[in-house]
């Protein structure tokens, strides 16, 4: 697939989430970063939930939980197909599966991560031992190496919405703690990557050695606002 | 039971703890340290599939951060020398054979070392998460689970009946009744819990073997 080019005269920086997401349409493949509620692109999800688009294929580790995160898109019936690794504790999803409104494809998390990475890095296919002898192997080529392995293919998307703690105007990104997870991979794999950041810094504001995701993979960046940054399960000492 | 798992760890080892019962091992370790602060620290590096190496138990209220969580989405703290990385690197760490121990829960383990732990047909589908990757690559895959189901059947079986998580992947099974090594159609009994005999295991005798000495050691 040919990647979009950003002409030098066009800044990657958008004034708002609405501006950055305005040209999203129904029917697209949408990747969304985050593990549970950790590192999710809150502002982009909120804006998409209010847009009159639907029939989306959503690719994300989870698809929300109890009305939070991507569950908003489920509640507004915007999702047609979901590709995830874990969907437990999601009553919004369970109901739509039973009604036949949504189809769900479950992918082992390591294979999910590597398929997305492969899409971004131009790897056309790879073999992994994960899933051999399980339902995941159905319909797939098996080849013997030191142990049997399944042939897996890249997983790409039209748009990726991700969140980083800090980003500069070229789209160089820095992620906080464990909020990194799938976001750098999705940024590489998607045709158009849209990042929201808590801190938008000037060009070069992140030292080159500390860049977690080079801006070459990013097409649009905007200053995020009013983060809830929710803790899903609080476990503390005492 | 969790103590038997901890006894497998070596100083400085790397460990992935699965969600649920395995992560409570950290609470057991914290309690042991609280009871005897002079005991040598295992100095483990605990990995969490969501991109953390160096998980170190529960944070204080002040430390708790929405971006510092484990695979079960619970808040954690990290140890000195911890690192963060993306999910592809995380699973590469596992699949590439760099993790010493993977500790997982189980529903069934069979005598060929097959594991079923992610779905019960007819019940709600949650997905496999990282489980199918976790069983491939760790130097030592340990399943820790209660010995019996609620209806009294042994979870150690000749053949798994539930959909599999992985084939020929379990090195050690730890239950409340003992520690076993599955393989080649048999469960080798390594240890039995105090007061337990092989007859209590509810496993057909032809599936059981004792250690090479001919006697099962008891602790």
C-alpha cells in the first residue's frame, strides 16, 4: 500500500480532535491503541462516538469495558466487526454478538502484536508456534521448524488513533510508563496515524535518543484535553 | 501451593505471572519478606505482557498510576532496574525464549503436557489474551491450579476435553495436592502434599509414575 506523504507546507499539527478526525468515513478499518484503559486515545474516541459514521472494523486489544473507552462506539452501534485479543467483562459487546450485529475475531496477543508490526515494517508473512493445535490454527498453513508453526499475515488499518504523553510537531512521540503497549505498532501499520498528546512540544522538544516512535510514522497530531486517565482496577498496599 | 511455585524460582530469574491466581504470588512474597526481612531477596525480574519488566507488587495510594498496570489491569509498582517497552517486544521476549518461568492458571492439563485454560464451550467467550503465546518460549512453563473441579473431577487428565491453549507445552503442574511433570502419556509425581497419597489424586494409576527412586518424596 502506498503511504500518504505530508507536503512540507502542510503541518501535521491540527487545532483540535474534530479537525484531525473530520475526514473519517463509515466502513473504515480503525486501530485504537491502549491496553484496557491504559494509554487509550480518549479524545479521539469521544469525537468519533459523536460522528455520524458507522460500519467500522475496530482493531484493538480490548473493545472497552462498562461503557468506557471503545464501548462508547459499541453503545452507538458504530462497530460492525471487532478484532481483539480479550473481550471479557463487556456486556455491550456480548449483547451485540448475540443479536448478530457484531462479529468478533479473537487473535492471540503476541500474534496480534506481531501482525500489526509486520504491516508497518513491510514483512509479508511470518511463522509463529502460537496457536498450533488450537482453534486459532483452523484454516491456516502449518510448517515444521524445530516445532510446528502457523503462517500468519500482516494486520493493517486505514486509520490508527493513539495517545502519547508527549509529542513534537513532527510527530516524534514519547510514551509514559506502560501506556506504550500497541500504540507504536499501530502507528506504523495504519495508513493515517492520528495522535493525541498531553504535552505538545516544539520540534526537537524530545531528545533524539529518547524518541520512542519517530515522527515519520505519524500523519496528524493534536493537543489533547481533559483527560480522565482512569484506573481500571486499583490495588494498593495495606 | 503457591509456596511450591516460589520454591522453583532461582535468584535473579525472570518470571511472567498470569492474571488471577499467579499474580497473588507477589502478595505471598511480600508477606514472606514482611515476616522475615533478613531472608535473601530472590531479586526476580517479573514481566507483564503489556510491556513491563520489573513488576514489584502493589503501589501505595500515592504511587498508584493509571499508566502503571499489569496484565490484569491492576495498578502496580516497579523495582529499580525496571523497563517499559511495546507489545511486540514484550511478546518477543516471551516467544524468543528469554523468560525463565511462565506461571499460568489452568482448567485442564493432560498427560502429554497439553493445556486448556482459556474457554469453556457454552460459557461467555472472553478471548485468549496472551495465554497462547505465553506457553511457547518460556524455559519453564508452570501451571498452578486447584487439583479438583467444583464437581470433584481431577483437572489432570489423560486427554484435555476443553479447547486447547497449547500443545506439549507444560513442564510442571502444581496443585494443592502435589507437584507433577506431565509428558509421554504420564504424570510423574515429584512431590505430594503432606498426608496425601497417590490414591487421593483421583487419577488412574496407569497415568501416574513416581520419581526414578521409586518413591514419591513428601514435603
